[in-house]
């Protein structure tokens, strides 16, 4: 029986390339094998050492590739920002700036009374 893993893409993970995702999936499969064979007493230690070495090698590749993917993503964003700045296009520059700085819209702090009713007027809140 083969288990299928579904990779969930988050907004912050979209800069990772597809080839890096493939290696991440391979690393996850090897990790499952390592965990399964660590509990199994009939497994040879040589095979377990081989699996651990393979996981370590894949882990190193994932870290290197994600670092390179991030660098390439930031260079692309930098180029877009430079071109937009040269043309005076602030509509492009400011969203990029906010994304890189991690600035989000301020959340409204809503106040409720003891019964759970939302208070709208400042006199009611005070």
C-alpha cells in the first residue's frame, strides 16, 4: 500500500522551486523509512545507517536549494522594484516593500460587553 502525501502550498512557500519540492518529498519518504526501520528489530544496522546517511544527504540538498531559491526570488523582486522605481510606479513598489518587510494591515480591536454584544460607540466602550 502506497501512501500519497499532499503538499500544501502556503503563500510564504511559493518561492521554493518545484525541483526543491521534489527533494523535500524524497526526504520525507526516507524519513518515514528510517522511523519505520528503527522500531523494527529484524532490520540490519547497515541498512539503517544507509537510510540515515541518505536522509542526511537529502536534508543538506534541501537546505542548499532553498537558500538558492530564496536568493533568486529576492533578486527577482529587487529587479522588479528597481524597474518600478525608475518608472516612478509607486503602486508596484509599495506592495513589494510591505511584503518584504512583513507589514500587514492593522487589525481592528473590537470590544464586547459581558453579554458578548459588540460595542460600537466610544461612549459605550468607556
